[in-house]
C-alpha cells in the first residue's frame, strides 16, 4: 500500500480551496465568507468561465477586499473538468500542500471542510461522501437524480475499479504532491465524468483514498448545470477508459 508523499500536518498545511463558477453571482460572496469561517487560513481560487451574470466581476471585487483570494478568468464555458484541472495546476505551480474543491452553489456545506482536511493525515484523497454512514442528502432529491447518482457510482466501480462509495461528488481534498504525478493530458473528461475519471488517475498515482460523511444540500441560488447529454457523455468516457484498463493500456494501483 502506498504511503503519503510527506507527513504534512493538516493543521499547518497550505490549503487552496477551489470554486469553479458559471452564473453563481448570488452565491460566491457569502460562500467565500463561509469558507473562511471554517478554514480561516485557506486561500481561495475562483475559476470563472465568463459568466454572463457577472460572477467574474464579483470575484474580482472579492480579490480586492480580502487577502488570499485568487481569480482565473476563462474565455467561455469550457467544462467543469477543465476548470478543476486548472485549479489543480495552480495548486501545483504555487506550492500548496492540499487542494480542496467544492461546488459554488452551497450544495457542499463548508462546515465539512475541517473533516476533509483532518482526514488527509492518513490519506492522499479525502472524499466528502453522501454514501457512508452519517452521510446523506437534505432537501429534495428526486428519483431521477438519485437514480443517476447511484447508477454512475455503480458504473464507475465496475469499469474503473473504484472502491470508494461516492465517486460522482466533487467535494474532495487532494494531496498536491500526488496530483503532480498525474499526466493531465491523458484526462479525457471535460464535464461531470471528470469526477470519476480523476479518481482513477489518482489510483494510477498510488493515492490512498478515504471518505468522510457529508450532507448534500439543495443549491441556494441559480440553476443546476447537469443535463441529459452530459450524463450520456460521462457514461461513454468511463466505458472507454474501462476498456483501456481491461486491455492493459493503463494500470492502476490497488491502493484504496
């Protein structure tokens, strides 16, 4: 079983919290304040895909008002996967110890950040999980959403060999020294299948993975970005990667 690259003390680690945004103007300011409440020493990276509602402008205002706020402006809606990769590369290039990603709509409550960071003492990836004891979903979670979430988790376990229970959520903390081992040019996903695919590449990099319970909440403002075509594309990418894995074109560690 692989050991963590370095015994970084979670209490003193340099933490970068990443928010990929598209039309989250009403959420971004209160979310940044809440993140600072639970992770006062964390730096925050906002990656905005040229949101028509002015989210990028609010992000720039936050950068002038608060220390440790960073902003990346991208020319258009380029996909969640590429946004998270941009954040990971920023963390690598700027010497952070941990990279923590969460959705910018309050569906991932920042109060769970301390538990994710604490788990990094013994792991290289910590997942905020809805599907371990103590985790779950608050508010409306209709049959369609539950079916999609459960289905994609089972599907990714079969094709990618993942052993973790919540592989589709994006509320996670990663050890940056392990991310530096990943060839991001090999990542195929641009949208929501990125969340399953990056866990596979983390296995290739020898990451030890853990899960801590979270309660997923309904977004406070704005609209969900998930659509039917995105889900179908995710299934296709995971299937192709699973075929490559079966054919021995890419091998992953059995580390969990």
